[in-house]
C-alpha cells in the first residue's frame, strides 16, 4: 500500500488533488463543483439508523442496503472497464458450474486485472476513512468469483459498507446479487455476495438532486504545501486501519457523498411514509444529544460556522439567537434533515433546554432556514 501523504500536514495527497474545500461551505470534486462531499463523524450513520429503527419499530437494514447499493453500482460501472464484466450483454465469461468460459490465459488476465482494480478501490476507501478492506483467501484458491468475498476491519458504517461492497460485485458481474456477513473478530467481518433476487426493490424512485450553489466568504487557514484547511490536518489518518480520527474529541470521521445518504432517506420515506423526515430529525437529535452531551457547546457563532463549513454542510449566513428561539440560515446546504437534528440537539445542549420544537424551510434559492424554539409543556414558548 503506497498512499502518499502531505509532508507538512499528513493529509493524503489524494484528497488535496481531487477535492476542494471551497469558500462557500462546500467540499466539491475539483473541476466539477456539483459533485459534493462531506467530512463527518462516521459513527453517526449507523447510530442514526439504529435510532430510527427504535422509533419506527421495524428493521430497515435491507432497505438501506438496497438503496445505497444502487448508487454504488452505478458509480463503479462508470469506473470498472467493460472487459471486466463477467456478463457483457449476452456473452457470459463464467458459467453456473463455476468455470470460466474462456481460455486459461484469458482467465488469468481477467483475474489479474480484477484484482488490481479491487486493490485500487480498497486503497481509495482507506483514504476516505471507510475502513480496512482486504482480499479474501478466495483469490489464492482460484475461485471463479473471488471478489464476492471481502475481509473488512473497522467499517465506517456496516450498512453502507455492505451496500458498497455489494454494488462493487454487481458492477463486476453485470447482474444482481445480494450480500450477507459474519463477524470474525472485534470489529472484523467477512462479507459474502451470492446470486439472489433483491429482498426489496426501490428502482426509479427519484431523480438525482441538483444543488443550487452560491458564492461565499469563508476563509480557512491552509497548509502551505498541499492547500488543505489546517483544521483537516489536525485529524489522524491511519491508512492501515482505514480510519480518520479526531483525537481531541475521540470521534471517527469519513469523507463521503451527501447525495448517497439523502437518497437513502428519500427511499425510506417512499417506502415507510411521510413521517420519515420527522423521524430522521428526532433520531438525529437524540443521538447527538446523548453522545455529544459531555462537551461545552456554548461556542461563538463564528466557530460553529467554521465547523459546519469544514464538514461541507454549507455556509451559515445568519445566526439569530434569542431567549426562547434560535434561527439559522444556511446557504448551500446538504443532508438537511440531518442538519436540522444536529442543530436542534446542539441548541438544547448549549442553552440547557430539556426539549424544543424544530421547523425548517428549504427555500427556492437553495438555502435552508432552521428554527428551534424552546419547549415548555406541550407548546413552544
């Protein structure tokens, strides 16, 4: 594994070369500002889903995997060469009896290229904090579909990682599969994909979201060598584990696409009903308030603005606190339901409120206005 780091700040150069922390609170792909990323606490993902299951009263894991694997498969099909498809159109390179329907030399080249692509995907995943994925012994045994088995340590999100592994295998084979896993140690798993129909179908539910972006005036102190914000350089990249750690707060971070997460929430809403957005906000509020409650959140509005921006969640352009109400206006927002829940929890923690009401408006110009009101009895003050 040869992943170069900035000699000044220690951040992988892959990030500074490919992503831009912009002055409008957006993390974007260089040369394509519409492709957004966020840099967030990764434990939040599965804990949010777990809180939602408690509120809904039914398991939602298969829905989450099905939703995420769609996007992962589509993305990887654009990256993985066509010659690596097991099924290319009507031409099959491997039969149901577990043998390749090509000459031995062609099979060797096929497996070698598949292995190289797989290792590249694993290395990029380490840079983004997704965990430590490694080749399964199936590659050495000569299995026909060795990519179907993956050894994973410390996944950033078990559900998201399962879905992304499934999407990768489907992209390699050009057909539908499903996935299961077994726990083989402390935070260590083996994933196994197999031929199967999907337990649920969420095809064609919505179009890709288009973000309305406006200019900003956020300033970062930056690394003099690679140009990354100095705040990002304070985190610890452990590339052997595939983790990014905020040691000052003992939190794990990851870099991932907000659209993938919002797509899951929209699929859940379509499947489970109109109450899902409110459940997302409440689940997020509960988790943040419980897990971050030991920190002092009486911080200046400027500092909170910087924390939001460096995470790629947008640009806070207005912050109006009163005795019983807080209002925020965020330009260039993403993951807006998550953001409402986070703001509600942090306002309660900062003000010492036991409870509050939240409301929000997504405006036509793309901005997000959040209002948090103190709750007394059954009504806001």
